[in-house]
C-alpha cells in the first residue's frame, strides 16, 4: 500500500494569517475575543480558549478593553459598524481575497449593477459579502440561478455583476458563468474563487482519480472541507471525512493499495501530520510515504525565491499591508513601509485594487504559504539603473534637498541619497546653504558608484547649462535699444553690473540717474531687479553697455509734464546766492527766487529772509524750456494775499 498527501493540503493564507493575528494578540497579553470561531476547526478554537481567547457571536457581546478579531470569513458593513460603536480595538483578519469581493460588490452596486453571488447563502463568508451591498441575489446552484433568471421580466438587459464564494467548486462556477454569459447582455464576471482553493480542489480531484481510498481531513462544519469530500466522491468510491487521526479505522482500508490524503483550508498542519502517521501505522507497508509534512509543504509550494522579481495584482489595501495575488500558491503582501521610498506617501495614493504591479520578493514563508514583497526595493533597483543612465546621458533630474552638511548638500532623488558638494551647490563660496533645505532643485548626476551606493550630483551644472543657453540666445537677439529685466550682481565705483539673463552688462554711473550721485549705491544695491536697455555692445569682446535712466525718469520732463506757469508749489531752499535763492521743486529740478521776489519789501540779502533747507510756498512765474530755467516768486503770493484782504 502507498499513501500520498496532497501538496496543498491544510491552512490557506487567509486562515494562517487570521490564526497568526490571534496568537500575536494573545501573546501580547491582550484580552482577545474573536467574532465567531476564528476558523472552522474545533481543535484550534479549543487551543485558543486555553490561551484565554473567547468567542463572541455578536458585536454587542464585546467587552470594554477587549481586542476583537474579525475572522477570515469577514463580516458585513453593518456588523463592522456595530463593532466600532462598542469602542473596542478591532483587528480585521478578513482574508484579502474575501476583502476584494467586498470591494467588488460595493463598487458594482454604486455603478448601477445588481450583485449576484454564487455560494451558500448561510455561509458566514457569503453573508459578509452580501452585507457590503444594499441589494443582491445569492444562488447555491446553477438551477437556482436559472430559475431566477427565467422568472424575471426584462432581466436580459439588466446590469449584472457576478462573483463567487472563494471556496466554490470550479465546475459549478464555470457552468454558472456559461449560463450567465448567454442570459445577460450587460454582465460583469469576477472570478473570485481563491487560487489556493482552486489548487486544493484540483489536487483532490487528481488524487482521488488514482487512489482506491481518500481521507479528507477537516472539521465537518467547514464548507471547503465538505466540498473537497464531494469532489473526491465523484471519482472515488471510498472517501472518509475525518476530524482527526483518532477517527481512522483500520478495517476501512482492507484490500486498498493506494490511499490519498487531502485537507481543508482550516486544518492545521499538526493534525494532517498525525493522520499521515496513523495511516502509515495502519498500512504497515514499506511503500508508505515517509516524507514528513514540513518537507511535503516545502515541495508543494516553494515556487518563489528571495530576490525574485515578480508581477502581481493588488487584491486589497488593509490597515498595515497591501495584499497581492501573485498567481501562485503563495499569498503576497507588501508592508506599508515597503510601498514607497517616500515615507509621506500613503499606499492608497499610489495603488488601488486591480492594479498590476512588479515587486521584489523579500522573504518566502513556504510553511504558511505567504511571501513578503517590496515595491520600494524594486523601485530602488530600477532607480539605480536610471541613475547610471542619467549620468551617462547627462540628463537633468529633480530632487528635494533633505539636509546640509559640512561638505555640501544631500538630496533625495526617487529615494536615492545624492550628495551635492558645496562647490556644485550653486551657492557662492562661504555662502549660507541652509536656505536650500526643503527646496526642490534641478541637478545633473555626475558620478554613480553602485557598489559603494554613492551618487554625486551638481546643481551648478544645470545652472551653467541654462546660463550657456541663455547667453547664446541673448547674443543672437541683442540689439541697441532692446530692453531687459535684470538683476544687479555687483557694484564698482564707476557703475553697476547687471545680469540680463545669463550675460552681464554694465550700467555706467552716469547712466544710473539724472541727478548728480556720489556712488552707484545711491541708486541701486546688489540683488535689485531693474529694467535696463542696451546702449551699445561688442560681441567679440562680450561687452554690453546698458542704460538705466530713461526719458520718463528725467526730472525736467516730469516737471514739464506736471507743472506750468502760475502754479503754486511747495519748494525747498537749497542754495542762497547774492542775487537770490535756488529752491528745489522736485528732486533734480530747481527754480530761482530772485532777490526782488523773496519779499514784498526791499531786502539787503536773501539770508535776511530765507535759510537753506527752509520749506516755502512759491509761484511759478516763468519757464524757459530751451535753457531749462524756472523763475519763482514768493512776493507774488504775498501781494495777492494783501489784495484779497482789501
């Protein structure tokens, strides 16, 4: 006699994950309750009970301070909300594949589709799925689906969304799908049978087809265990559904030469191992399979290796991890901190259910059938490839300055640390680089040492490239009289140098102001943005002469525009002479108050009445535009006042 154990027998990812969550919570010393039995296996539930984990059947039974774990079957939206009102810590152990179905039916209903669920109406998983949509239909068989479809009027063109219970048999799902496609013209079908379930059922069918007897291990109340037994009975006459090794009877296997063993998703490994050992003792034949169960698991599901790059589909985004279907027997997950190189990015901002993504395999747990993945690491590997290409092709890239150190600046470019030497920062030697921190800058990658994980960047290279392009543009288009908006870069005793966009030009001190000034600093300072125009230029010597003062700025023009003979203005005495006093009307424009016009009486000298800096009211009595001379009078105003008084 030979004994063969199905490779995928036992815990699936969702069950293993839920059991692990209970164990972790109990080990942390928390008061733990599960909303319903955590899995359909009394041995596991009994073991947890000895650890102080109690089973509750309604949210209202939860006690203050407890940690309530939602089992892998999931619950309805209404049950979840009731649990939230209890004010307890909630740990959602809903299987990611089940969670995906919740999202599908909820979204479908929002889009106007009627969700149709193929599964057992009373099964907790199906009840939970139905609870994530306001209206749906649940059918346990093809006959039920057919009867409903044919009894409804105008249903053919209705929007229908069809999903299945994760443990549904493949044959039933296919037959329902074939019928639905013929029956409904506006149909969405989502194949939601768990891949682990599908694999387990296929192996059970294959094994039962070649064995004279099959042992199905699991709790009789488990739906997926029951389906395994049903599949086996379709191909094998002797099928025994046992809860544990103690239920095996030697007499049942008389005359049997080949025995197959499979187990439901809620059956722990140690029970399967005991059944395998007991069958070996019952048969007492050398051909009995001798491999231990751990080795069987390793042979059955080790299809991935650490360091592999694989493609998967996002099936759910939980509180701490993103679930990914890899299309293998492994259930993949990405911890939140492995989603992005940017710690401020939320997983839901960059991923959504249904996305196909490439990931890096960090760790494979073959015993539990799980694999830890990282999007961040793979993105990092890709960025290193990009870095090398950017350096070779001299591409300009964008990065955020994260810190300053003695040698320069550090930038983050797609999660890679890039060092920018002070000489390449674009800041003048000895300048303060602190203000750069937090800014997003353009840079060139100048050196990449992948082995030492060292990358050098240069902001200055981008600035120099931009400046060169700007210079070429300016010299190609420059002409006398052309206006530019520039920045004052430096001052000398004879003028100011102005950057007009990559090229420096000089504004001579005589071109800075219409007024007499001592130094350029009387008019402008370094950093000022000013409008200038080209007076002359020499392309060969790369010299440009600029002007700053304009006709509009000419004080005499301003005077002629705003004042006329007869106007009374406020003026300031700026100089006393023997023949009169000069008074400033506006900066740069003075008028003469002749000694005879200072008072309404004869005076010996101007200082008898006036003093420098004195503010006086004067009347403009004459303007000689050709010679730019203005005559002013205080006397005229005094006489007018006297006449008005009479």
